[in-house]
């Protein structure tokens, strides 16, 4: 990695306009897909992700998402610095931030900021390029219909991948049945294409020492704002003040509770595809619940 870090330092110097020679290179824990490092020259610190060359598209997608969130200027994100490849390593460089878990006050500020982020809208549902949800490719070809987009760009690819990963054909067929009936959850609800974080679980949010919430590791696209809230509830970890502040800033539609299992089915399918059969039972329960709801 020595040559790779030399190239990373050179890229930092080129992008910032100031020569950078790290005194220390320290591993940072917490990531599950890529390696992470802190580079420090005694004056400036940078957070660096590294991975094999295959990680380059993931880093490019992450950089695009971070830049979009930064441009929205409602919730702080780590500043994108550099992107590149060195030796057999791809890398992504961000400004280093000293962060700690959200407290009740920071979470409330995040809830308000997320509502503001969701008021940033696009012309259609999707994103300028495909990206990733975890390590799984995420299709983003734009479409004017949200139910169509979510069924065809989100659920169907995950179901097809699940079949390849050993999910029973009968359950996959039931999943396709959910897609065919998906319009029943949107009869009186027409969401706007809101700018989404896209991978909003508690591990992708923290706060600075002075209580400013920070979001990172996005999987951005324009979609129904309810999807961010649904995922936040799926895995938990957010203080109650987060949800209360969001709803105070922008109340949710009364039909949110009916649609929440649909949105979270996407992430549970993805976890089945990434981590295996531990998520099979939850997937089956969600699909059965949705089919029962849609057959009423």
C-alpha cells in the first residue's frame, strides 16, 4: 500500500493546491465493504476509503451522491476531495470529521434537515447514473411514474438476484405479484421526486462535537421521501426526536404505514442477497403481508 498512499497524497495535493505529505496513516474501523484510513500531516486530516479496482465505480457513485447532498446545503456531509486509482487500489478521499453518535438534540436537527433535503425535487424519479445500495448495483434509469420506478428499478432486480441466490421460485413469484399490484398503494397518493439519501440507517449518520448532524455513505436518487423514513425505522437506532422533528417540519401522508413494508422489502431483499438466508423469513413475512394488503 505504500505506493498507493504516495499516489493518494499526490492526488490530495493536486486537488487542494497544497502539497500533502502524511506523517501518519491510521486504519479506521467501522466499514464492512472497503478499508478506511485517516491520513494526517500534523495540520490537515483526510478520510480515505480504499478497495480493489472493482471498487472504483462504487467510489465514483458515492462521490456523486455526496456532491449532490453538499449542493443541497441542508445537511452537512464530508467534503469530497479526490477520487482515483493507484497500483491495484481504487480510492476515495474526503475531509476528515471528528464525529460521535447522535444525541436527542442532534437527531432533532437531522430530522428537520432531512425534511428540507426532501423538498429538493427533480423532474422525474431516478438519478443521472446507476449507483449501489451497499455492494449491490442499483438501477436508476429515470421514469415519470413512481410505482413503475420502484417496482421495476428496485424490487424486480432484487427478486431476480434472490432467485439466483437460492430463494424459492414460489416466493419470488409472490414477490413479482406484489409488483403487479403495486398501484393499489398509490391510488390517492402522488409523491414528488424528492432528493433522497437512499441508504438512511443510523450507521450513516452522526454528529460533530458541537451537535451538528452529518450524513454520509449515500445511495442518492430522486424518489418518494417516505423511503428514507421507512429505512430509518427498519433498522432503528435513531432517537425519537429525529422522527418527531421530521414530522413537525413536514407531516407524513396518512397512508405511510401501508407503504412502509413495500419500501422496506427492498432493503430486506438486498440483505438476503448480500448476507444470506438469515433474512429469508423476514422477506417471506413482508411479501405475504403486502399481498394480503393488496388483495383487499
